[in-house]
């Protein structure tokens, strides 16, 4: 099949179509996941890459239905893939050696006070690349770290980077997974859609034990590029959209304001919890007084109803299904590359959105901007160019950053049942 439907969009469910030749890699397909058939009953599909022989294409890229998913919940699909993956890792000497080499490379950098930079570019979301330091605020590196996703599924992260305790426990700052040809599309996609930290995936397919050295490990960790969609690269960064505002590299001077804003729709009880938690979080991570403001918009007056509708228009057409009367507005200073407190605040905030609440999250790259073109999914910043005597436009970041986890689970479970 040459086309598939993208399930979750800012314009609602099943509202966008993607052609197989427009998908660049398995990683790109996981970014779009879940993808389903264009015909009903909807079925989950996977992307199949093209094949070449003697420079000629012998198999075009296409989609095929995902086998073995009838009558299965999303949790069961994840657990099946995790069990297969875990068994394979236990039997692979190459995987074990790569895991420990990568962990030691990270520990060496951490002990020496060296950064672990990563970067890539997501052309669909911004014209600017994303960049971070995997060891920023780090205190320890662990192997085989047990992790639970926001969907309740558990897995073992090959290498985990953690912070010092915040409140009572450290948080995950980043992770590394070793791949060796096994795709595990559903598992990796669900991890990418639920985890509030950068996940670096390193492919060791075809490598021998002699090739997996300390030098290789350090080189592999830094092998990310400005393009996130290259099917040829061995190292790839998975990053949830809710973290894009933390890592996007907007040129200095382009935007005159140093604050950005998150618009959160969730059940009433969770909005109140979020307001309380973010105030507590400010003190826990040492965020300076005055750089964060949080409040709840209640549609009790004409002015507040207008504010709520404007926020809803940013996040997308289905915001009223989550909460038609209230939303949370969180304004915080845009982080800098050296501000550890701000970095930790944004990571913890993302974790609250993804794992502790059922949040639909919208975004404004600066306060007070007008959503002049509601049909555009990405913010366009305008700036007057005195040389050309016209406005230039810059693609900043998406207006919608995160879906409520209950919506993802319900849709995926419904797909499993409708496949009969």
C-alpha cells in the first residue's frame, strides 16, 4: 500500500495522509507513528524501506499491515516486543559489549567534566536544529535501568544518565539504546512518545566484537547530524515534541522576548495539581524567582472565555474534548545552554505533562503573539527586513506538542479490536 493515515494531528484524529515515498527512514516512520490503513476497519501499518540491487530499485517503499496485533492492547504489543528484544540482547555478545563501552565512554566524559553533545534537525517542525548536552546536570550513568513509560509499560534502558536527587529521587536526563537490525517499531515509537528525555539509538548491525571499542563508543555517541531523517546514519536521536522548546537553537536576536509559554488542557483536578507541582518544582531545581509564572484560566467571564478560546485555537480543534472550561498557562524564561536549573525544570515539567497527567499541550514561542493563521501547525515568526523592505518569515516550532496519553491508549486499543 502506497499511503497511510497519520492518527494524531492538530486537526483531529485520522486527518492527515502520508505517502510511503515521503517517509525517509524507520526512525521517521516512528516519529509519525501510529500509522493506519486508509480504509476501514483501520489497522496498524508499518513502513517498509525500498530495496536496491546493482543501483536499481527492486522494491519501492510501501506500508504493510502490522501482523499479530489482532485482539491485542497497546500494552500487550509493547510487552511482546520488549520480551523478544530482551531475549535477543541476552544472547548477543556484541550488544553487551556495546552497552558497556557506551556507558564507560559517558562515565569518562562525566568524570572529566566534558559535555556529551548531540544535535539533529527536524525539518517538519522547525527550520532550526535541536541541540543538547546529554550530561548536563548529570550525576551518574547506569546500565540496564528499569523504566516505566507513561502508558504503564516497563522496559530496560541499555544506558541511563541520571541527575542528583530532586526532592527524593533523581530524574532521567537521557538514555542510550543499542540496536542491531531489530526494528521493534511499536515499542520504540511508544517510548519516543512517552519519555521526557533525549534517547540516543545506536545501530551496531554487522559489527564484530573487535570493532566495538572505547574509541568507537565515543565516536558513535557524537555521530548525530543536523538531519533527523537520514536512513543511512547509525546514530539517531528520539525526542518528544514537548522537549523541542528546550533544545531548539533559535538565532540570537531573532526573537526579542526571552520567555515562552505552555498551554495545558487536562482534567480539572490535574490542572490544580500541575499548578501546585510547578511552583514546588521551581524551588526544587533552584529556578530563580520571577522567571516562571503559572495560572489557571477559568472561563467565568467574557475576557477569560476569550483567553481560553485563544489558547484552544493554538493547541488544535479538539481541545474542548479534554477540558472546555479551564486550562493552565505556564510562562517561563527560555533556557540557555549553560543554565542547569532551567534545563532540569523543563525536563521535569515535560515529565509532569507526559507521565503524571493526561495533558494536551500547546505552545507559544513568546507571550502575546497572535495566532494569525490557525491553519498553520507551526509558528511562523515575522521580522521586517530593511534591505528588501518586506517581512521575512521563520518557522519556529509546532503549536501542539503533546497528546493526552489516554487518547493515545484508547485509539490504539480500539485499533487492535477493530482489526478482527
